[in-house]
C-alpha cells in the first residue's frame, strides 16, 4: 500500500483563532525535516479584527510561512519587518535563538480579510542547531512553477518535478504547493526517503484510498503513488531525507537534546532573548 498512515488534523485554539495541526503526530513526529505543520483558516476576519501572535522564541529550527490568501506582518529580533502575501515564502532560521511576532497588517485589519495558509517548522540538522539566526523573504515570483496535465506546481523548497526552489535550506527537503483541476492526476516521485501529502481543500484518490481535507497521508518509501483529484483540490507535498537523530519538541523549541531545550526555557524566562523592535508584548513561558 502506498499510504503508510493517515493523520487527521486536530483543532488547536491559538487565542481566538483555531488552526488544524497534523505534525507532530503519534507515530510520525517528523516527515523528513518537517516537525510541525499547522493549517491556518480559511478564516474571514471582520474589520477591526485579525491575528496577533505576540513575540515568542524559537531555537534549532526554521519557520516557514506560506499563504494562500490574506497577509501577515513578520517582525523579529534581528530587526526584520516584512509583509508576507500569498505565494511568498518567509524562511526564518532560528539557530541559537530568535524571537518574532506575526500580526495582521494595519490595512488588512482595517478592511477585514480572509486568512488562509500553512505554518510549518523544519528542524535544523546536526551541527547547525546553534548557527546564527537569519531571515530571508522570497517573493512568489521567485518560486519556480510548472503545470503537468492539469496540476499547477509551485516548488516552495527543495527540488521536485524538474524544478529547484531558490529557498536556501540546510537539509534535502521536499515542499510543493499543488493545485489540481477536477480529475487531474500526479505521480509523486520516489527520490526522497520520507514523503507526505496534505489536502488543504478538496479530495485526492490514491488507488482505492481517499485523502480528504485536513488529512495528511504519509507515503511508503520507494513508492510512486498517483494522486487523482476527485474535484478541484489544493494540496501540499512535504518531506525530505530522513533525520538520522531524533528531535525533541517542547512549546516553540526543537532540539536534539533536552538540555538545549531546558537552556532555552531558562533564557526566555529570564528575558535573555533579544527583543523584537517595536513590540512591547510577549508570550510568557508556559507553566507546564
């Protein structure tokens, strides 16, 4: 069977805004370098309302923000301020430590807007967990695209379907946004150790199996399953080379050792992360 495991998203409340979380999942803490995967929205905000994720810390990972609709303003402790729009990629490498916020832009908050996208984290590989933090914004126009028999593909990170993304990652990574017209099919290549398909909207058939909206299908290594869109469908293909050593995750921290996470907890509790310029709020360390 090409599908090893089917993961259904769990609802998580982020303070007035719900997301659907599929990673980490029981039995599948990671797929390639991906250790966290949240589906935001679609959510229509009325004028005067929006997302307000206060400054919070990260270590030893890279955050990846990818929107289908709406906008977000990113601010970080390096002084970067950047609006992200649909199809853009915000790639923030936390390394030894960074703090950031994400909020609805002033203009979008005044007018009201529909926000819809994916927030994911990729773990940094051994030997790179304590590198200097970094932030890079890639506009949608920089990402390679191609259409194969009714499937529009945008290569967000890594290399796939004959296209290579300009996004700089430190580990062999598969990350592709795929838009299917009804009835279109796509064969998933087998060159990556670990692969999964997440259905953002619509439904995909894989042989006699079905993957519906909000489900992540972890694919068997070495297989080349054909995905067929039951109707108009949007999906994300994700994965990459298998990580040789496990990763621990606690709150916003990811690391290869519990000691690194304990140190990061202590640093955030003591206010030892650099602040985010222009921000006065922050998310306190959880008590559990």
